[in-house]
């Protein structure tokens, strides 16, 4: 097995063996930690416009301040060093206690991983049954259909239109499995932005997407394809490796990923496009057509992931490379933790409401714009009434003045 590539890129750690990406950006845990609000910041003698102007005119000053601040990160304030020797020993003792805690955390993560593998073995027959149904090799049982229909949100007012009813024919009855199941599921997930129209021509031929755990911490994604016009691979895999050492909290740390090489058929490589360009010979005036292969975005770039720098002395990590590595990791986790376990929910689109936090009763809410419009309308009516009363008052006053004169 390939040796993990080490780098100076900050470790992509996660709180569980799932390496949930959302946890990477969490702040230090605190039951009452809060970011300072506007009310807690004194604005006396603070001229923000002037400060912004000074920084805008002195970029070197900004850079110098940033370097100074970064240099302070992790440095001691000197308080611990100033403590009496007996207190220092107690501090050292607490560090020893913490090491024991870290060992237990590592054991906990290992136990969780083993539990995941145990239940994954129970999930596998269900995934295999799903694949047979999707590919037309089996039909769901009556009980399975009834259980699925019981969970559907039925709209009593919705009735099938005549064209929809007419669409049911003997040809539809003879249709096997669920066409383009995985392509539709992928287009509803976070993978959608990586899929081009050209990719869809071959992604519709996916027969199954599954995963397996490695003997060491890590997992492998497996994409199975039917015979197609683009490549000869029956399966294409992508393997995610974790580092051998556990992280600060005993969790697993993402290291790097490796993908299979795709055996593209002649002229079918979706990661490149052919551009033709005319060239004229300056002497003979004859023209020729030159064809160039130009890299083009494709979902299949997923199997050729960016690699961390191999140089251990590398200090300055390219931000673009780091973003690519993080995105690649995120997509792998989404496939493992979301797409594969709940493929049917992504196919129907039902998973989106839970993914985006939209699981609520619409009847309990009303559009704020409508409320604002009503409030504005009432305000306008009130203003109109006030204007009418003011004009009426003026009219009465003028009439009284005329009578007095």
C-alpha cells in the first residue's frame, strides 16, 4: 500500500472516524463562549473611516501587523513560567493526567470505528438489494413498497393530469429498474457542481456506488459502470487515507487520496477537449488544421485528486492547492456519509430539505415581504388620514378668518 504523503498542511481532523468536514472549522469548545457583539465594543475615540484610510494607504503596515500577530500565536504570556516551583509541578502533573485522557480518547475512536465496521456489514445486504432493484435484477416486495408509500407525504388536492395518466403505456411497464438512478441522485447532492453535460452521457451508466473500509484507517469509494462508449473500466475507485497517528483529541486525521487511472477510449477523454486551429505558412501561404487537447473541468477529475506537497520543509502552502484538497476531502465524505447511505432520498430530492435545514411546516410561516407590504400600506393609509385631517383643519381655519373679516 502506498506510503502516506506528509506535508505541512494543517491536519484535517474530525471528531469521529467519519471525519465530518463541518467540524473542521469549529471554535474551541466552551459552554458560554460568545463572539463580542457591537454593544460590547467601546467606540469612543474610534474613527473607523480614518483607520481604514491609513491601512489602505499603507499595505506594508498591514502586512507587518499581521506578521507580528501571527508570531504571537501559541506563545506563552509568561504567567505559567512565573509560578512557584510546587505549582509548576502540579501543572506538569495535570499534563500527565491529560495524556492518559488522550490515550482513552484514541481507544474510544478505535472502538467507534470497529462499531462502524460491524454495522456496515449489516448495511451491506441492503445496499446489494438496492443495486439489484435499481438495475432491474429484482423487484421490491409488497411489504417494502407499502412501507415506502406509508412514508410519502400525500397531497390530497393533487390529482394526476391527463397527459401524465396517458404516459403510462406497455413500454413503461416493460422498463427495467430505475433509469439514471445514480446520476439523478448525484445531481441533487453536493456533487452537482462538478458534473458537466458531457459527464452525464457516461454517469447515466453507473450501476452502483459503494464503499469499503481499509485495514488501516481510511475508506475506498467504488463506482461501478455498465459498458459505455467512453472508457473500458468496469469499476473506478477513489481511496482516502488517514494518518497513522491520531489527532489531538484522539481522532483520525485525513492525509491524502488516490484515484484509479481511467482507460479512456480514443477521443473520449472527458477531462480534455479538442480544439482545432487554422495555421497559415508565411512562405507557402498554405493552411493546416492543428488540433490541441485542452484540459476542461469534468466530474472525472475527482479520480485525479491534487496531492499535498511532498517536501517536509514546505512552509508556505498554496491557498488554491489547500482549497482543492479540502474540497476533495469534503466530496469524498459526502459520498460516504450521505449519498451512499441515503441514495433514494437524494434521487427523489427529499434529502435536500434536511440538508438545508428546511424541515418545517409551511403553514406556520408567512412571507415577511407580505407583512412588510401590509405594514407599509397601513402606514400610508395613516399618513393619508393625517393629511386629510390637516387639510380639513386648515380649511375650517380659513373659513373662520373670512367670517371675522
